[in-house]
């Protein structure tokens, strides 16, 4: 388990989770997607791995977080 002080230090430096399950965001390759699963923090450190569905095609994808282009 990652200590809270490590999470706090990391997030104060690089920011918190870019997404939450249920968010609709723009993916650089797949357009608008809905975040359907994943996590920012894993059991041993930063994960930032997400499952998402492209809204225009219904295709399911997953991958590491990206910069949100709003």
C-alpha cells in the first residue's frame, strides 16, 4: 500500500488523477471516450491505467493516462 504522504507529495508535484470512472473526456486518438474502469494509484505506486469506450464507435480500449484536451 502506498503511504498517504507519498500520494500527497506526488499529487502536489504532478497533480491528481486526470480522470474518474464515468468521466467523458477527449482522447487524442479515439475522440470522446467514457472512462469505464481503471485507477490512478495502484497497490505499489502510481498506475494511471484506464479502461475506456470510444463514444462514436463503441470500441473498448485501455491504456495509460494522457493529457486531456478539453
